[in-house]
């Protein structure tokens, strides 16, 4: 099965990537870089008009995916309970991207788990339903004791890469804020301890966010503060990650990392052992690492049924950051197209 998929990933078309040859073999560094760049650019167009261009670091997607491709057990952090006026405050952005990353990891022979806050757990569990990905939850810091600290240590010791996607990150004052600068601290588990502990042990970490207040944004905190983000000095996360993908919508960043992970894994000289031996050849390269529209619609539906809300509109509906599901489908289609363009053998 693996030899088949490598042949299917035989080339990278440069359609839409400025300055690249039209058809390049997967072994070409230039060709692979073009594909990474196209994936990254697609999720950084700022459709939500948040002013993210002020704190985008280019090339981070390739670095994150390359590191992730070498990992075997990935801990994924998510959870942003910003809809605080409701019993279930978790928004629709975050868990779908976390599941996409976890699914790609599992399909490439890795193990993954998703970690969130106790209050968000029903939504995250619903998102991961049917994937076999373990979901773990922690209470707010005020309820932590020896058991929680030991659980964190166990997670850190088991991981060789940590991803934080749309994960509430502490500001300079140690508290957690929504984009409107509402204090969420009473709902939040201090999961940044996993990121900090991992980095202290030399384990690489990746952050994905779209507003400046997510875990990992400490890497560009000064840029966030000087950007157009309102109340940035208050809400900007102070904790960095090794790699940081700033994107229009965090879920889209999750899709991008999943797609880039497939590209990095399949172009790696060591990737011949990374694909599960039980996996049958997928119908297309993208099916290995990206969800279908139907899968994503079903996932959002499950989340909404247990209370998830759009973080911008506050409505209990299958939209993300004020955008219809079709906007996410469009991103997925474009990412599939980039990967599918790798499926024709170069004739150069």
C-alpha cells in the first residue's frame, strides 16, 4: 500500500504557486516547498478580517509538519469556551481541526490523543466520535491536585510532539481571555503546562490560532500587540510554541497541518514505515489525511447537538467564526486539489 501511495505522490504541480515549475518530482526540494507554500497561503487570507497578516510567520507550516512527521505519539490540545453565557460554552472552531490532525496522524501509523477542559469535553468527545482517538479532560486550575499534576507529567512523558490548536492561552497576567477580553479563567485548565513541560524536555510544539489569544501566540506577542487586534495588550497569549501557524480560522490551520503532514511524511526518506501496514490504498492521496465534506458536516452536527456554538455569532449552529460550512468545504477542496496535483507522474 505504501509504495502505491508514494507513486501517487510522484509530483507536485505548481499551479497557483508563483515562480515554480509546472510539474516537479516529489523528490525535488523546490517542488515540495511549493506545495507547502500553497497550503500555507490558502489558510492565511484573513477571510474573517481580523488583521492576522501582522503576525503571520511564513514557512512555519513546513517546519511544523516536518517535525510532526518524525513524531510517533502526538498530544493535541484544544478548547476555547468563549460562549460564556451558555451552559456549554465551547465554540465550533478548534475540535474539528484537532480531529483532522489526529486522524491524519493515526492514518500515518502514529498515535494521538486530544486534551481539553472538562467543561468542553462533551463537545470534543462528540467531534472525535468514531475516530478511535482518545479524549482526555482536566478541570480548572482551582480544582487541580496531585492527580492532575501526575496526569500532566504522564502526557508529557508519552509525547514526542505537542500541538495546540485554538487552545486558550494565558496572557501576560496569567489569565485567559476571549477576543472581547472577557475573562474565562474560571473555566480553563492550565494545559499550557503540557507545552512548557514538553519544551523543557526538548520536545517540539506547534501552535495554531487566528486571533492572538491562543496558546503558542507568545512567539509573536509583540506583533499581536502592534496589530489591529482590539485589546491585544490584555488578551495576547504570552506562551510560545516552537512553531506557529497563524490562520484565518483555526480549523483551517488544522486541515493545513494534516495535509502538510501527509506531504512531509510521504516525502521523507524514513516514511516507508510511517503508514500503517493494515491501511489499504486510499482512493486519492488526500483521503489519507483530509476529511471529506460529509465527514466534516457530520462532525459539526454532532458538536452542535451537544451544545457547541459559533464563537463569533454565539448561535448554536454548524457555522465557524461566523462563516458557513461551505467556506470550510472550499478550503478542504483547495487543499485536496494541491495534494491531488501530486498524483500525476511528472513528464519533465
